[in-house]
C-alpha cells in the first residue's frame, strides 16, 4: 500500500508558502481589528456595554462638529471636501463602537484558530 503524500509533495511548492503568508496577513488584520475596537470600547463604554454618561457630552459635541446629522454639501467644492473630512471622523468613531462583545469574542476565536493552525 502506497504511503499518503505529505502536503509538500501534494501541493505546488509555493502554494504552502502563499497559504502561510495569507494566514499571517489575516491574523494581522484580525489583531488590528481587535485592538482598534477594544481601544474604542474601553475608552467610551462601561462594563454594561453602554456608553458611559461622562462621554455623552463629548460625543454630542463631536457629532455636531462632524456634521453627523446634517448635510456635508457646500457650493464651494473645497468646503464640501472639508465637510466630508469632518464626517469621516464621525464615521470612524461609529466604526470603533459598532462591534458588540459577541463579535469581538468571535474574532478572538478566529485568531486563536489561526494561531493553532500555524
């Protein structure tokens, strides 16, 4: 009975290296996402997962400054671009708060699986 070929014998020689590189890339992306969201949540959310009362005035001020609830349109194209930049700040804050604890735990599990597979 013939022995089963090893991964190195079965796949193209560079495929294993490409797969390892891709796994490393995704591991880095997951770590960055976890770090990003954890930092925002640690700074702005309480233990219950809700916004801490002391950050509400700051977020209200930022929402107004970043035109979160208004139009960014302006007849002057430079002013319009400036307003879009302000809005981008608000969207980044929202993105930082969007993941709930279940989603973060899921990303942590995926990261552990990638680490175990290596």
